[in-house]
C-alpha cells in the first residue's frame, strides 16, 4: 500500500501556502552579496532587535534544557507590559502557532470560518488543514470590512470563527472600534490579529477588551516591532473560559529558550524598540510621499510598516521582476484582487532612496 493513498483528501488537494523565499536562497539565486540586497518583501524590521536581545542570546544559560512549557517568565513580563493578567495570556512560536491552536480548539471537519480577503493567507490555509470550510466575505474597494455582508454570511453559514487583521495585511488599514463592537455582537468568536498594531499609534487597550468580551481573542507578535521574526515568538489574550482547554491541546515547549529570553529582553528594552518603530513610521510617511510621485504607482494609505501600491499602465509582475534584477525585493500577490498591486515593506532611508531611484528609472 502506498502511504499517499491514506492521506486525507482535503490535504491531497490543498494548495500549499507560499512564503517568501529564504534570504540565503535569494542571495545565491541573484548572485549578489547580502549587503547588496534591499529586502522589502516580508515586513521585517530593518533595524533588527535591541542590543539587549543579542546579549540575552549570547548569555543563554541552559540551551540544553527544555524550556518552560507554560512560558511563565515571558507571560509575567507580557502581563506587566500589556496590563492583561498572565492567566489570560498564551505565548507561541509566532502568532501562527496561536492561530493554528485556536482552530484546533474550535473546528472539526465541516465547520466553517469567516475570512475577509484580501488579508493574511494563513487563516484560510489553517482552516483548510483543519478540514473546515472558508466563507469569504471580500473587503470593499477601500479595504474596509463589508459589515452587512458579514452579518448576512454569519446568518447563512453559521461560522464558528471570524478572523480580522488590524492593521490589515496587505493594505495597512485599521479596524475602527465601532466595527469591532458590531462584530462582537455576532454569534461567533472574533480573532483579532494585531501583528502590526505598534506601527499604528494604537494604545494596547484592545488586549484588555478580552476581559469583558468572552468571544474575543487578540493576537500579537514580536516579529515586527521587536525585530524577532527569525526567532518566532508571539502571544495572545484569550477569554478565561477557554484558557484551560487551550492548555490541554497546546504543544509543550513551543517557545524555545532563545525565543523566550529574546522576547523578555525586548520588553525590558522597550524604549529602544519604540524609537525604531517611530523611525519606521516616519519613513513610511516619507516613502508614501515618494511613491505618490511615481506616475505608474498609486499607494494606499497605511498604518503599518508596509505600503500597498496599485500598478497602473503596466504589469505589476514586470515591476517586481525589474526590481529583483537590481537586488530590490518586494512582494507580489497573484490573487485576483491584488494581481495589479505590489507591497513594499518600509526599510531604512537608504533603502528607500535606492528603491525610489530604481522606480524612477523604470518610468
């Protein structure tokens, strides 16, 4: 018997998620040095982590010992940082682990989630892995949620989970408080992904909403603001009524010793990271203004660390490929709503200058 004959049918036909190509692979493929590449395709922090993070990693005392399965020290540090009780916080190997954990808690084959594309692709992907159906309610042309259509879809399909990102990836738009309140009135669990909220100038109060909203989950990550994308550490605030069940199914040792130490150090040196976040926000505004001066690009307003642009009068893939040929990496999506768009992560001023110079040359 071939093992493949026993694979779940929904997995056998599943379209794989397409992550960005690893940096070292791109370096070899482009035939360039690391210093010659401008990487603006994955929304990473161009300044990297705090020096205190590097010190914590260098001094890691017990790499040969399994980490705390409950990440107690990290959760206590997060509680002090967010004002959310440690008992309501879970840490994971990136927010991605917590998205998957949430789906495993609630979904069984035949259940459904509600998704609002264009948005982060892992929601639909993880639901498909769980054997659940994905009910898609597309965003409006300005990327705002279509609330009447969401309410109609909930009444018709009875999804268990609704995933919404704020600021949304890939356009950077925010979910207003009033819209969130309206979503929370629906008979489902709202999973609010705030991976980029530190760049929006938002306070941390939506994490505290979880204490009064028993159908709200809020997810965060250290990948963006703290520059820890390579270490994979995220966290979430969960209603107290489901936390015991989450602990039952959570894989032990999900957050490594290194990731935990780095995250705690980042919180201790929060002022350093906040300064870098401010620089990124400042550069985002400068980048947007410069992109508005490129005749074939139409940038969308963004409250995140990236800018989505519609490409006018030419193929978006041509722009992406031309930039890549010069060692400048940006993101292109092949989905129908985004096939004429490119997304540019905010880099350093020097990286912006090189990008804009090349875009002008393409004119």
